[in-house]
């Protein structure tokens, strides 16, 4: 997310990459417990994250063009992995193939909620290469001239190399082919545009695909922060275009990015509620699995991903934009 707030500090690089050790007592921690993986300097607004197959966390911030690497444990250091010189912010991040991540950068000013169309670029972050010690593990994939901004990104097709890109100011969701740079608007409807109650000016924000099994209907899900909704819609997996009507599955809550649990429920970062909701998309019922409106434990959560280590299956990692109350942080939520 992107909040009305002055950008302050350029976070500094810290430490080397440590061997991963995750405490086994994690299982004994009560559901709903929130612990701090890392708190960034005051003024940092965190945006999004992805988890490596080795459990490590890749996290983006929008108060500097920086991508960080953290360990999935309490009091991790944050290693500055890459600074995208010439850009102001790093938004969405997703893994397309094993340890091949994609991020988007561009120019946007948090304080004025403005973005420069034409400044947006998609990049590949090759963590295999990084692990081999390569210095050239970040490469440009494509300029994105169309979107007014690119916020959340999600995988449409691993095999075909297709990503969804949410444009909250343009009010649409595009598809990018990372292999040839081909890009087009795939989804543009009354639920992708910014609209009432306009809790922010941001329409489509987080975007992810869920298909229960290879024969089940594939859905794209997206959050729309301005409209305070979460929507899903059947799609054609070949090109990401609509294959049915959009359906609102949560309304009345200021949604940011989200992910899915192993049952296909949505784990939704609800910025305006300082909480994570678990939503059953079929019944549309939800429960709060962490945080609360008057607590800063999960102040203005911006994105969530489930841990990938064997003992991380009930652990979610959450980035906080902080809502102007606390510095951006990566939190660990037991579910
Ligand atoms: C963090 O920065 C804000 C804005 O500059 C300031 O009001 C606040 O006092 C700072 N908090 C801390 C703990 O330094
Ligand atoms: C994390 O750091 C805090 C503050 O320095 C400290 O009180 C706490 O014991 C540390 N926890 C772990 C598990 O390292
Ligand atoms: C983006 O911002 C950077 C740093 O402020 C500037 O050097 C660059 O020219 C800008 N690019 C565009 C396309 O506006
Ligand atoms: C979405 O569709 C409307 C017309 O239905 C059009 O005016 C608008 O430019 C489209 N937006 C994008 C980003 O393609
Ligand atoms: C949060 O705080 C407000 C104002 O103090 C109070 O009215 C409300 O009941 C609180 N909500 C919860 C869930 O604690």
C-alpha cells in the first residue's frame, strides 16, 4: 500500500546472510501471537513480500527503491539485497519459478499519492544466481508504458511466464509475458477502478490466481482498496481474460494484499482494521486470525505470505506499512 505520509529515511544495509535456524518451539506458540521479525527505521513504509523455498523472506519498501532479504525468525537482520537506482519505489513481488522472483519499480510519491506513468519497470531477481555469489542477479524484464502505477503482482501462468499486474490508478489489471515483454490490459471493470467509499484513491491493488486443482475453475482474486472490497472472477488461464462475472467476497474493509491458505481460504491484510482476516470465498464468512483495530501489532498490514519451511506451515509473515503509527516491519503471525 501507499499511504499519505512523508517519505523519510533511506534504510541502511545490515549484516551478511546468516545460516537459517528456526526454533522448533514455534509450534507451541498460541494462535494469534504476533512477533517481530524485523522493524525498519522510523519513516519506512513496507509494501510487499515473497518467501523463498529455503524459508527466507524477500521484502519491498516504498520509501526507498530497496529490496531486502530476511530470515524467518524473531529479530532477523535485514540485508539490503538490491537498490534500484533511478527509481523511487519497489512495489509488488512474486516468485514465478523456483527462486526466480519478479518485482516492479517506478516513480511514485507517497506524500502526494502521485505516480509517473511511463516510469514503471518489471525486473527479474534470480536468487539462484544470488546464492551462487553472482553480483548480476537482477535484470530488467520490460518497461511498462501503459499502467499509471503498478502495485500488486501475481502469477497467471508459470509455464507461459505470465504475470498479472494491478494498476490502482489506471483501475485495471494487465498481463505481462516476462519472456517476450508482451503486455495488455486483461481486466477492466467496475470493481477494478477506484470508487466509493474512496478510502484511498487506489483501485485494484493485490492480485493473485487460485485454482483448487487442475480441473477446478481458475479464479483471479483482487483487492480494491478505494472500494474496500475483495473480488474474484473466473478467468481463461491462457491469457488472463474474464471467463465469468466478478463476485465480491468481502466488502466494507480496507483491503490491501492477500494470499491463500492450503484450504483455499483467503488470508487478507486489512489495512484499515490492523488485522489479518481468513475469508472462506464460498460462504463469504471471515474470522480475524491476527491483530486488532486498536493494536499496533499489525498496524496497517500491507501484504501476507505463508512460511515455506516444514515448521512454518501455520506461520504467516506480514509486512506493515505502519499507518504512520509505527515504522514499517515484517511480523510473524502464528495461525
Ligand atoms: C517517527 O517519525 C515521525 C514523523 O517524523 C515522528 O513524529 C515520530 O516522533 C518518530 N517516532 C520515533 C519513535 O522516532
Ligand atoms: C528480540 O529482541 C528483543 C529486543 O532487543 C529482545 O528483548 C528479545 O529477547 C529478542 N528475542 C529473541 C527471540 O531473540
Ligand atoms: C524517476 O525518479 C528518478 C529519481 O528521482 C529520476 O532520476 C528519474 O528520471 C525518474 N524517472 C522518470 C521516468 O520519471
Ligand atoms: C477501461 O475501460 C474504459 C471504458 O470501458 C476505458 O475508458 C478505459 O480507458 C479502460 N482502462 C484501461 C486501463 O484500459
Ligand atoms: C477501539 O477503540 C475505540 C475507541 O477507544 C473503541 O470505541 C472500540 O470499542 C475499540 N475496539 C476494539 C475492538 O477494541
